[in-house]
């Protein structure tokens, strides 16, 4: 009985993988990259054009053109995060409109496994970790934050996606980081 269940599960996964692979390989006139194909397969259709601006080797800005923040640059020290070290993140961004209050949804994945899906109060985090305070007025702002990276992180690839929104649900920005430990 156990072997039959494993076989049925294996068969189901094989068929599902084949269907996904066929969908990913549909003709696209060479215009779609793997990220776009993956979004098309899993039904994530963009409502508007995103900019895809690499900020460094790890972090990419995927904000929409009409988002409230334009990130100029992000520096990591050290450039490649490692276990049990302090990571210093410095950044500069231009805020287009006043932000009274904001939150961010952060998703952390280990490969395809979702480890974290949590909302954070950005104003509280800014107050606790920087010299910036809400409300944030329009203009250029600089940020420097030191974070301790835990020592018990398993080896492998992690994807961190953060989407920040103002309290009226207007998107501030979106970044995705891909890092290997």
C-alpha cells in the first residue's frame, strides 16, 4: 500500500512537472525570460510595467514606475552576506509623496519552500533601527541599518521579496533579493 501511494505521488508530480514545463516552453517570440515565464505559469500577471533595476549583485528593484519610491542605490557591507556576521545596509531613495504610515509584506523562501510570510510596521522599524521617522516627506532620504545574520541558516539559496505599501494601500516599492549561504 505504501509503495503504491509513493508511486501515485511520483506519477502525479511527473505529470504536473511535464505540464508546467510545456507551459513554460510555449512560444513567446523570445521576449520572456525565466522569471516572466514562471509568473505566467503560476498566474501572476503584472497589472503594469515594472522596472527591473539591479541595485547590487543580490538586490533588484522590481517597483512599478508609478510607485512612491525610487531607489537610487543600496550597498551591503560585506557585499556577500554570511552566517554569524553583522550586515550593514546603506541606501538612498527618493520619496515622491508624503508617507504618513507604511507596512511591508516580507516573504522568505528557501528554494521553493516558503519560510516566512509576515507583515511589518515600517515606521516602527525605522524608529527602532535608524534616524528616520514617519511621516516621511518627499525628497531624497538616506538609510543605514546594521542587521545580525543568524548562525543557524542552512546552506542553500534564499529569496527575499519585500513589498512596501502606504496605509492607503498605494505601493511604495518592491525589491527582491537572492542570496546563497
